[in-house]
DNA sequence: CGCATTTGACCGGCGC
DNA sequence: GCGCCGGTCAAATGCG
C-alpha cells in the first residue's frame, strides 16, 4: 500500500532535477505514514520501497528540506466515508488554516459526488524556498493574497500540454519557515525527470539513480 | 526574439 | 441582493 494516483506517484518519480532527489525520498516515507489508501497499479510501487529505505541520505539534509506535516488528502471519493482522516494531531493544532481547507474539501467531495478525479493533497514543508522542484515544469499563472495570511499565495499549472494539474504554494501563516503546498489533479504524463530504477551501493547502502528511462524488460 | 513571470482585472461561489 | 473572497485570465513586462 504505497501509492495513490496523483501525489505520491509524483514523489516517487522524483529525480535529482536540482540534485535533491534524496530529500523526496524522505517524503515518500512520510506519505506511507499518512494512511493513504492505495489504488495504484503503478510499477513505481517497488521503487517507493527502495526510496523510503534511504533515511540516511535524507538525514544529511534535513535542515534544508524536511516535510513535516501531511495535511490532508482528497482522493477518489469511494462510497466509503470511512474515517481515514490522515490529519495528524500536530497538523490540526499547528495549522489552523489547513483545518479550514480540510473541512471545505470534505464538503466539496460530499456535495459533488459526480466530480471526476479531482485528487488533492497538501502538506507543509520546512523550506527556505517556495519553488520546490518536483521534476515537473510549472508555469505560474496567478498570485493572490489571502485573508487569513499576510503571505501571498502562488498558483502554478503544469506546463505540459494537456496536463491540467495545478499546485498552490503559500507560506504558513503561523510559521513562515514552513511552506504549504497543495497539489490538485493527476499528471497525464510522466515527469521529465522520472526515475525508473536505481541501484544500491553495497558499501554505503545508499541508492543511486541508474537510469531515467525504463530498463528493458523491467516493467511487468 | 521567444518565453516565463508579473500583476491588476475579472468572474463565480458563498455567506450574511 | 450585496459584498467578500478565492481563483483564473490575459496584457504587459522582464529575462535569457
């Protein structure tokens, strides 16, 4: 039970576009703790295991990039309204704005039971920069200051044609050291920097990217 | 010169 | 019905 359609897949596909692929490996492990139900048939699930098994690498850089709070996840609203509330107590307490959004999301998915896959996921990230390179190309299309925050909110859209994935980035109102990122939608394509397979160094135990294209016969 | 970003205007939904 | 608010558009601007 590793991945669900949009977001986690996104992170499993992280390469080191800016040399920080290892940071994301810690993210994937956070997601696995988030209680995400899996509907994934992606071959990436095996890689997820490999990636989350690299805590040593991530620890080296945790000061720079460290996902701290998995705020909420809105996936395919299956008929089950089971309380799989993936919101940790910490997040609920520390991010009042986030709880508000969560409530609204619940209302939306309940009311618009017809709405096709508008998968949405948000999390807080401790980072100095707001532009987190996740391997995709994003085009900024809007900026807005929101009521409950002194910080502006930035709107991005995946620049790949035919892919209408959007993301929203803003600084945490309560702690400007954190960045709140919200992804919405599912990429209709793979990341330009998709990691298809990795190899492990026997001595250090670390994983290295071995290729950004599918190895022959490796899939299925 | 082409492209991404910026930024104010515009629009639709929601609450009062 | 009106005003507020969040989200998007699109022309202008800046940068590579």
